[in-house]
C-alpha cells in the first residue's frame, strides 16, 4: 500500500500497519520526531521500519523492528 498524506499526522489507526519504509523523508520535515512517533503509533507490535536519509554528503540507513524508543528532550 502506498500512503500519501501528512507524515506528522498519519491517517491510520494505531497498530494497523506491518511495515513502513521512509526514503529521503525525514530531512525534509519540520518536525521529524513527530513523524517517527506517528510511525511507531501505526506500526503493529513487531512491525518493521526502515529509513534512509541524507546528512550533509552522507546517506544514512536505519532498519529496526518496532517500537523504537524515542528520547525526549
């Protein structure tokens, strides 16, 4: 399924998605932390999430099983 919409307010029920792949998304968001919180909210227990994002001239990749704990500042 391809989902288009607001990445900081994903229009899906909690724990309703098996996997999320976000390619070159986070570096373009005003609030990437909110997006990651939303991804964790919609992922089913044991769901899969994968990200790629660019920082300066380096492409970074992160892959993990949900939920990912987000540190608060």
